[in-house]
C-alpha cells in the first residue's frame, strides 16, 4: 500500500500548477491548440490573452514567444520540440497534479513524486536552454539591459522555481528510499 506525503509544500505545488495551467493553455500553446477564430478577432472569447501575448511580443520582441514552425530559422528548431513536450508531457502532468493535490488532497505517493520530479526537471531544463540561447541574441537588437530583463524577470523564475520543485521531490524520494533501506537493514540484522 502506498504511503502519502502531505506537507505544506503540496499547497505551494498546487499554487504553482494552478498558475502554470492557464499559461500553457492560453499563452504558450494558444496558436497551436486553439483555432484562430477563437482568439484573433476582437470579439473572440480568447482575444484578451491573444492581445496580451501580442503586446508582450511587440514590447519585448521575444524571439522564443513569437516562434512558429513557419518562422523558425533552423537554429531554434528545438522550440518546436519544447512546445510538443509542453502539450504531451507537461499539460497532462499539470492536470493530474491539480486533480491529485487540489481535488483528492491525499498528498503525494512515491509515484506522484517521481512524476512531479520529471515535470520540474523538464521545465527547468527547457527554460535553461532558452536562457542559454538568449546569450547569443544580437546585442544590437537585444541590449544587455533587455537581456537581463529576460534572464531575471521572464525566464529566471521559470528556471528557479521548478529547480526548487525538483529538489523538493528528489528529497522526498530519497527519504522514501532511505526508509525502505532502513527496513531492509533491520530485517537483515534479525
């Protein structure tokens, strides 16, 4: 029978997942999973989030946020993979996590912790790739001050918070492994 870990950290995880869900659905994957008529015209139901994304792109000229398969120049072809992973991996994990932590409220099992570790590691790693890529952006278009805004305001939190989440889940899993090892050691000494 699975044991469940129910700590205050689960509420932080739930808050993070609840914040991440609309970003996945209405910002990152907006033009991928929704038909254009749902967001492009001013009277469309998702127009406000489309307008927000367009404002962000116009204001900051973020090449990652404006990436499409049609506009990719080859060097950033990894972005398509990241969006695919967001749809097939991160979105289901976020939905499951919200259900598990927000609806069931049973805490996390070892399997949940492993799943959330994968989620946090993938999110941190793909964000780190975006941060690393920004070091190579043209300095004439992206001056140092703008790059710092990307690093510390836009991408940095999406690297740091999932990294802390990965550490949390790895620590929980390690605690379970140590407890199992202690039980086995106790049986051997009898």
